C-alpha cells in the first residue's frame, strides 16, 4: 500500500516545523509535502537546529497560501492537508 501524502503549510514556523519533525520521526511516516513561502528560511531553520534537517528531504512547494491556483495544484493527490498558523 502506498504511503499517505500530507501537505503541511507553515512548516517554517515554530509549530509547523515541530509538527513536521514529529510526523517524519514516526516509523510509519507519511510522505510529507511542505508548503513554504521562503525556501531559504527552511534551510536556515535546518542549519540552526540539526533536528530539523529531515525537513530538507521533503518535497517543497514554494508559494504563498493566498495564491489559490498554486494551492489547488499543490494538494492534488494529497490525502490530507494540515495548516499551521
């Protein structure tokens, strides 16, 4: 059975990054796609906190949540969407 795919928004914020790290640490971790506004911020987060490095292995969609057409394409094929504010 293929792994579930989850799109997580807000992955560069404190709460979103912590949840992403928790999801990736599970033995049955789903495929995680991260929606980020700024990919550099994710790299800086991983550089400043080595426990966040697994986030760099996730597929990333670089866009703003306010761009509806990009969001529609981003969620295609995902089984779940989780938004962190």
